[in-house]
C-alpha cells in the first residue's frame, strides 16, 4: 500500500531551491575540525551503549522504539495540524525562545545545557564559518520544534515541564515508521522488537507501506521536533530555501543521513539533498560546548533581523 505524506503543505522538494551558481550556496567543508568549538574527540560524540549512556538516554530510546508507530504519527499529525490556518498559539520568535529557555534535551548524551544555548551555538558556529544568512538562521531554528512541550503530555512523550518528563516524541534520532526498522542503522537496535509495528506484516518489510524509490518526502519519520518545525515554517510561509527546510526536517534522521539506510526508498534527487543535511549536521553536532560563554542578549538583535528578513517577524502560528 503506497502512501502520500505531503499533508497540508507542499513537500520540501517542491519548495524553491538555491541557485547552484549563487554565492549563497556554501561548499561542504573537507575538514570538519575547523568548525568545532571544543577539543572533544570525534569518537566521544554520540556514544549510545546501555553500559555507557546515561540511564535517561537509554530509557528515552527504549520508549521511542516502543511507542513511535504509524498510528502515533497520524495522531500527532492531527494534533499539530497547520492546515487552513490552524495553530495552537500565536507567539513571536522572542516569546517562543523565552518558553524554550529552560528546556533540556533528555535524549542528548553530549550536552546538558538549555536548548536555547545550543541553538545559538549552532547558529554562531555557522556564522563564524562564513556561511550565508539563510544557513545561520537554519541553525537558530532547527530545534525550536521542541516547543511542542507546551501542549504535550508525558503519555505522548512530550513532557518538557517535569524534571524527569518523557520526551520520546520531542527529540532523539528518528527512524521511518511504516517499514522495517534497520538493525544496523539505529542506536540501541536491541529495542526494535518492542515496536508493535514490527510485528505487523503491513509494516515489517523493507518497503512496508511505501513504494520503492518513492522519495524521502513520502516517508513518515518518527514524530518529533523536526517534522513539527518544518510544518510550522511552511504554515507561516517562511521564505527559507528548500535546502534549509530539508536540514530542519531531516537533521535527526541519523539512520538515513549518517548510516545510509533507506536508499531503496530514495530518488536520485534525494542524493543531493542528503548532502545538505550532512553539512548542517556537522554544525549541529560539533558546536555543542558546555564551556561556551556565548552571551545570548548580545547576539539576539542580529538574529532577530534574520527572522524578519526571512518572513518570521511578528506573531506567528505555533
């Protein structure tokens, strides 16, 4: 059974893309050491083992594997609908950042700081590397979808208010629901058997409900901040290019962009799109720094100007 997952808005592949010859099109760095803001070794990032990872991280991924299903995706798609002008609250970017100020990602083994600081670190890393404004703003926005915790519950894995709240539908590596979870591409693969869809013949084959080479936009990734923020930006008619929307929508899809899973579902055009996501991911990962003395109040006016430039000023639909 094939699915159409374009929903209320055009797929990001249909959004305007950058001119290949334009100055705003950055090159993928050959040496990612140049964008680090700390001395942490590459092998020390993203350590996901039950014996080495914090218990909260292990439990987070166990819950993700247990509860992220096709049925759950459809439930969240309905709850966070932006079609026909729907929204949950009107807020400015400043107000949304204020709400996120005390949110800490329970799924991240590499950082134990407020999410807002990570967003600024990512944006500033991109800015200091000399990349264009649209990419800087993408760094600032990429995790803002975690604002869903304002309307979430622990039952739905979106509790960002309790000290030990469940966040399995806010953050974490995302995998495709509706087809077999790849054992060699996800963290904690030992939890795959907990997913009820993996015991359903409709969903537990390589293609599942999808057609071969249907394209990345046709796939339903485990619901989280990525999908929400992509839909929010499209729902508010932000003028960011397709490359930015891809970075925001798929940056948590590590099985895809880092481990090479789902090639049998990709189109030839997706081969270029994945390279943009990989570029962004290096800044997302390698600018995490608990010793960073970034002063948010000093840099915010600059990023407020970028929000205005790309159509994200005033009250927005969230």
